[in-house]
């Protein structure tokens, strides 16, 4: 793995048994991919005794490169449990907070903001006892995702065109007339329509009352299929044996980092 210039460590948290949906993909692309080449990212999969291979395939399909990003399963890094036991007499730590202290990220994007606060609280306490900055405090990775209303059904990266269409046609829509800025379909079109002049024309027609919701829904289904199709193909082309090997390498790399932190924590806290 080539070391980037002036890198900082980033921890990205994602539940291992949470399938990536279209909305998640947008968030992943916006928040994570730009950091991969510039920094040293770790992607933590949690909430499962083993990482479902399907979830790892999802991440790789959207552009997460296992050679640039260390992907690991928290439950398969025993050093995290050892570090957690070191903290237990001071401040009980969740697995996520323990992983943060073990990896020492400068930036973090976690499923719950409280997890970042918990990890930083532990870092401050340990630093006070050690008399030095043993564990850095992390900043939250800026959230660039625009909130999207749920589709009628979850749309995964391997969803078929028919499933995409069904999800869009069953999404909840306003019962009363609303503006373009408030309409959930236009929120999706702002995210997934690549022809901006065409989208501007749709908005102008909608404002004049010349477009029905079902017309917009069918166009959104077309846009989502154009977005998902190459991801679906990429996902299907991935070798499951190769992905399993990449994941194991990520776990081993994380164990090395956590083992070094464990030595320092034990030395500092006695």
C-alpha cells in the first residue's frame, strides 16, 4: 500500500450487517472516497461475529479500495478487547470507542455521534493519567450528505431494475402541492440526475404545474438505474475469494496497529 503524502488516520465506522443502499452510496461517495488517496483510512465493520461478505462487496463496488483503505471487523481484532480491559477501571468503553483509541484517528465518521464523544472523553482521561498525549482526540468528518426521504423499499446495489422502479413508485409523496425545494423526488433528482439543464427544465415545468408525480417517479427510476447499473456490474465481477483475502489482510494490519497501542497504554497506565 503506497503511503500518501502528509496523511492523517481516519476511522470510518459502518455496521457489518448493514447492506449499503442507494442513499448510503451517495453518502459514501461524498464523505469517504475523496479522503482515500490523501489520508490513511480504516473502515470498521461492527455488529457481527463475522463480516458478511455481501457488505464488504458493497463497499468495494462503490469505490472503496482495500489496498488504500484498511477494512476490518472489530470482533476479529482481539487486541481491542485487551485495550478495553485496560480502560475498564477508568472509564468503561464501547467497542467502537476502544477501536478509535487503538487506531488513533485524527478524523472519524461513526454511525452515532455519541461514540466520538465517548472516545474523546476516554482519550482525555488517559492523557491526563499518562501526563502526555498518549491518545489523540479526533474531529468528526464533515457531513456533506443532503438528507433524502426513504424510498418505498430499500434499494441495494444489487437491486434489479424492476426492484428500483417498485421502490420509487411506492415512496411516500406529499399529499398537498409543495415547492421544488420541498419535494422528495427533486431531492433525489438533485443527487442523481447528471443532465443539469434537463433537470432545470423539469423544475420549471413542475413550478408551472405541468408535471405529475408519476412522471417524475418514472424519470427518477431511470436515473437510479443509470447510477446503480455499473455498481451492480462491478459488484458481480468481484472475486469473493479475493475479497475474503483482502479482508483478512485488513484485519491483520489493524491487529498490528492495535498491538502497538496496547503496549503504550499498558506502559502509561500501569
